[in-house]
C-alpha cells in the first residue's frame, strides 16, 4: 500500500513540476493550511531520511559511551 501511494505521489509531483503556474498555486494553498504543510514536510523528511537502525555491541564501547548508550536505550523504551 505504501509503495502504491509513494509511486502515485511521485508521479503527481513530476506532473506538477512541469507546470509552474499549477506548482505556484498549489504551494500557496499548502502554505495557507499549516497542518497540511507540516504533515507534508514530515512525510518528505521521513522519506528522505529513514530512521537509522544500528546494531551496537555495548561491550565493545568505552565505559563513558556505554553508560550513555544504556541511558539512551532505556529512555527510548519508555
């Protein structure tokens, strides 16, 4: 489902980018609706920068880094 939505969004953006007047009008409409603007910006940021997933072996870290890593891991689990 996500792939279908992403492909249709990309196709729509490519079509809009070919017509400067439509692009300018659509940008103006989006800017006037702050919730839509924020949602689109968040979606674009997530698509461009997916969350990194690291496999960290805490035993290989120095003591100070290990304590920080454990604090971050426990705070993210809450």
